C-alpha cells in the first residue's frame, strides 16, 4: 500500500524524497523505481521530507517507528498515518507529534492495492481541522480528486470507523464463504449462485471482490487473513469496552485465527473459503505464500 501511494503521488507531480522499509531490499527496489533515496535510518526520512506517510502492519510496528527515530527533527512536519491501528495508538501518535511541534493525521484506508495505485482510495481522516486542511491537497490526489475523502473527527475517531468497516467486511466475507461452500456441497453451479446472490439480499461488495476468487481458489493477497484477524480484534476490543456482545464478529475472528494457526494467514481474506468448502484445506491453494 505504501509503495503504491508513493507511485501515485509521484505520478501527480510530488517529489518522493526518501523511502524506508524494514525489508531493506524492498525499499531499495522502490527507491530505484521512484528515483529517490532509500535509508535504514528513520530520522533521515523525516529530515528529508515535509510530509511523511506511514503504512505499517500493526500497533507494535507503529510504536516502533515513532520510538525509533522518526520524530527526530519533526518540528513543523506533517505525518499522515494510514495503517489500520487501534484508536488509542493513533491518538498516541498524534500526541507524540504534538509534543515535537509537528502535526499528524490518521488517514484510514477502506480500499486496497489497486485503488492506492489508481488514486481512488476511500480515506477516513481523524485529527485537527488544521492538519486535515494541510493534508488535503495530497489526499485529494489519492481519493478520486477528493470525492472519496472524509474528515471523521478528532484523533482516534477515523480509526474507530475503520475498525467497524473491517469488522462488517470480515463478517460478510465469512458468510459468503459459507454460502458458496454449502452451495458447492449441494452440487449447485457456483457461477449461477453468485449471479443470484448479486440480485438478491445476499449481495455485497465482498461478493464482487471475493466471490469468484473463492470459487476458483485464487487467494493472491490484497488483504491478508492475518490482518483480517487483527482488525476484527480491534473492533471486539472496542465492543468489550462498551460491554457489548458481538457473536458474529467473534466467530469470524476465530475463523481467521484458525487460518493463521494452520498456515493460511498470508492468503487473502477470501481464503477463508478454504475452511468452508468440503475437502479443500488439505489440497494445494493458489496464492499460498
């Protein structure tokens, strides 16, 4: 996601000054493509840039980069943090930036790799109005000329909304896998079944993005099962704080946890179908890492 955001910004005329990744070779390859520098020093990224985008895997990774030198020389800089994290970590990051007299904005993405590359990300932002307005020109190029850009509210609010988006998406994905898995067991034509689903109350965005992949067992990764588990866990933690019971979200997380335990965690979330179609899990799967 970070690489494709960088490609899109470069295509729109912005100068990419430097890239960093814990996987050094990946950073070097991207830097060569973008005609910029790669570094293993986080403080160099901040020193060389006016705006710093962060796209990391989880809360621990976010804390690690902010504690690992990213905020050195941060005064006056803008940090746009795009990862799906727990709300409290987004709030923590913004507080750390404010202490350094820098600005931060959470820009949670409800889209995938293709949209990042094409500039059609749906972006939900949390932070001050000032930081949002400063970031708007950049985010405009990433969100279909601003049509898909929304300021949700203060720090942490966009992360709460993103957690709910992914929770519902994951539930829909698990439900679709069960419907297609049962249809397959009943001997129904799955192409026909998907078409019927699309014209009835069984329709969903997930049907469009994952239905054919579930049928064909093509689970090349756009959004991994391990990340689906992580994101459902964020939502369930929010629910516990509100003393709410969310049995569907909990059951879905258990399925994605099982995928991770059984070595399927790096498949796309559509790979949950491998747990519901009869006789599949022990067979070879397209897209398995």
